């Protein structure tokens, strides 16, 4: 199958490698800047490079498109791809609003094509191990989940898409999407209620030229943020959030209470973590996405648990976590397109739901006045 990739940065390059590993032919890549497109397509030996997405779709007629641009570009690119009858793999956030995400989901259903939404950290072996233990009854009936993370991001990171709602920025779009998918995966939970609040702790960021690769943005932080010649861009997205949810699960009688707490700009004191509390025990996953060691509390004490060999082998070796989980999701997606039986994976149905939930949280309309 032929794949056309939108985006030349870290995600675009990672998607291209994942589709090649799944046995597809990456026939082209589209980006915004001609010299960058030329550099990356030559580096990856991709035969076609361009800056016009619609023209590339028409010329290459791909079977699959992979959308790896900032979130603000996703809607138009996915819509054109669906109109062309392509299967669509889209990184998160799916779009910038719930309405546009739902529209794409409905378009994909009507077109009869396959979709994938890259909330992919749920494929971490440690997360899958916890899911297995919970299903086996290791902690009794799951009752509560807490997902806590503090990133301590530098306030001098140059102004870009991550600071702008219209471009898909914000911590809900770029952190909560993974955390929510992980929590659902752990208990096979259906979201039935949600409430939340957000806060912009940043306000502004310095405008600096030359940033292309999102992963290298720290290299462009100005040495002196008090320099009076610096220009500043206004942040209009959240850098912290608190979200509460109720999940329904076949594994429980009562709803599962879930707390998500994230501070993008604040330092951590204890480990970031995900904990699942049950009626007879608990599971602690170290790390903001739970990719670290797993500890099981059997009712008397905590003990670290080794990852089962089959789960350890479920992700490719020799690459970073983000790339690993892209590879897992792309493999499932491609096999599904080929007609093979595969486990569930996140699609535009989940992406549209998440974008609608993010809209709800950002409105912060769930407060009750006391005075």
C-alpha cells in the first residue's frame, strides 16, 4: 500500500519509518518549507516531496495518508484525504474543536475507510501488563485511578503551535489525550461523566526564528528573557489542568472514579505516576504515562513486578518510546486495512470523543457557586 505523509518534523519522520516497518511504501511527504521538504525526503529516500497537499494527493493517489502536522492543519488535510477515499492515520490532537473532529469521524464512516488516532502510549508494555493484572483480578474490583504529572517545561520555549489553540496547542491536546486513553485501556472503561478546569500559567512566550523540529525547540530558548529587544507571542491555551471522570466498566459494579492532574510548568517532588486502586489491592505505574516500573500492592506491601516476556517483546527495540508506540499502532492499522483480525486500537471515534471532551473541559462550566 502507498502512503503519503503530511509533515516533515519529528512526527512525520517517525510515521514514515513506522509505515515502512509495517510493509508499506512511503511514496511522498508534504511540508510547508521547500528546502526542509527536500532535506528530509532525501534523508529518508522518499521519492516525492512537495508543499501542496491537494496536488500531492491527486498526483500520488495514496491508499493511506499519515497526518503528522500541528493540530491546526489536521482538519483540512484529513478532509481532503477522506474525499479522495484514503485511509487516514492522524496524530493527536485530531483537530482543534469537537465539531470538526465529529465531522471527520462521520465522513470516514460514510466513506467506509479505516482510521487511526495516535493516542498511542496505551501500548506501553507496562500499561498492558497492568491491564492484564486488573482483568485477572489482582486488585479486586477497580475503584479509582489517579494520573499525576508535572513537566516543569521551560517558560522560554519559543512561541509556536503549542501556545495557540487554533494550531492545536495546549496540554489537554498534547498530554491529556494520552492519559485519558491509558486510563480507559487499563480498566476497559467507558467515559460516562467528566468535569474539569484549566489554567494558563504562561501568558506569553518569546518569538524566535529558526525552529522547525519540535523536539529541538529548547535549543532556541533565548539566553536573556529580559532582553528588551525580544518580541513576545501571547499564549491562549492551558498549561495546567485538573479533570475528574467516571468510567463504566464490565469489571465493576460501581463507577470508577478517575483524577487527572497535570502541571506543564511546575516541578515534580515525587514521581509522576498512574495508580489504580482496587478493593483488595493496587497497582502503581511510575512515570507520567506509566511506562516505568510496575508495583503491585497485594493488601500488605508493594512489590515490583517483572514485565511478562510477551509484552516486553510487543514493542520494537532500539528506538524511543514515542516511535515504539507509533510502530505498534501503525502495524495494527495496516493489518486491519488488509483484512486481518486485530485487537482494538484508537480510531476517529475515540479522537472525536476526546476533542469534544476537551471542549467541555476548556469551558469550565462545571463549577457550583457557594457564595
